[in-house]
C-alpha cells in the first residue's frame, strides 16, 4: 500500500539553528502534501498545504517565513523550521493524499526539541 | 467552516469491554468523516471513513462507526477491547469538495485495563 516516509523521526537542536524535515511519498506521486503540528496532548493543526511546483498555502496564523516549505518533486516535500526557538518544539506530521479519493497517508512524525 | 468535538479526552475500559468513543461534527456541507489511531510517537493510521455511502462503516481491528446525520455524530465502537487498542484516537472531517484538508478533533486517549 501507499506509504509516506518522514525523516528524521527525532531531532534535537540549539536555539537559533534551522531544521529540515523531509516527507516522501513511496510508490506514488503526491502533487499535494499537508504539514501538521501537534502540540502535547492536543490535536493536529494543519499548518500548510504543500503544492508541487508552486508556493505552499499557509493556514491563518502560521508564519511562512518561519516554516519554509518546498515541494520540488512529485515525491518530496520539505519543511524547514528556520531560526528555531524552544516554542517551536513540537511533533510535526506530514500527509499525502493517496490514489483513492479522500484517503490520506501519514508519515510517522518528527519530534523536534529546541534547546 | 467545519469542526469536530470529541467528548472525553480520556476513556478507560476493561479488557473485553465495549469501547465507545464519541465524535460530533459541524459542517455546512456534506462531510466526509474519519477515525484515525495514533500510537505513541507515531503518525496516524486510518481506522475507517464515511464518504456518503453506507452509514454504518466497518474498519480495521474490529472497529466500526455509524454516521447519524440527525445527531451530527460519528461515534466509534468496538464490542470487545484488547490491550493493543490502547492509543490516541482522532475523529476528523473534510468536505466533499475534495480539498483533502482534514480538521481534527482534540483526540481521545483510550486506556485498556487488564
């Protein structure tokens, strides 16, 4: 079946550095991918929609200069957290729609800890 | 705008007992509804979905959910809980327009006691 690979699964970084998270669709192409953020003991909040070959669409309140999204190919989207701060520490999850309508496949998530 | 309300952030059941996780939705357009399960430090796995066909939907691992338009509900049930069912469960809604955007509830953590 369709699989979404997300890497790294865990990253610890110093405040002020940038961190890149990769989301790959395996065995299928994804012109659209979604990036979610999950706060501790809370739900997933959609951050942005990544569009292959064009600019990402950000949800209200999400800083596009802070969370850079690149979707350069049909199987890869990246999220870069720029100048990370402790408040950016969170669980980030990507997803991609599969071949069947309204079925999304989720990556395993990335736990970001900013010291 | 769409929204999802999951009643009860924590549900605890005994092994073998009925599991009932509640979900109510709000949508101005016909919705698609989903239940996802999340194990610790993992992504989400689809349990089942409602997409305007049968109102009683059967999913994986013995779970099922019933879409009740009059009650705007989509509660998740399983007749007999297993220890392996302990996880976080999320109800989600999207519109039938095909935007694929999901709006999630806050989740319900299920604990299964031996």
